C-alpha cells in the first residue's frame, strides 16, 4: 500500500460533491502525482554545492594571514 493515498472517506466526499467522473479524474491525477513524487524520492541524491572563491575573497583572506 502506498504511503500517500486518499482514504475511502476522501474519495467518497469527492464523488458526492463533484460527481463520479470528476472525482475519478482528480483521484487518478493525485495517484499519478503520488507515484511521481515517490519515484523522485527514490532517485534523490544529496548534492553538495561547491562555490568557487572570487578574487576579492582570495585577496582579503591572504591579507589577513599576512597580518
């Protein structure tokens, strides 16, 4: 069973308030969206950003070391 899934009560409320066809469309959309999110979470990789030092930072840090 999926972790992110609409309950029976939620599905029933959608069908009562929106009609069967609209509720089915919304439910299908949410199911596909849930599958996509789970797929992205499985493929997630931690990324460490490396920011190059600018020449202004290099010059100020070398002046501090010399003092």
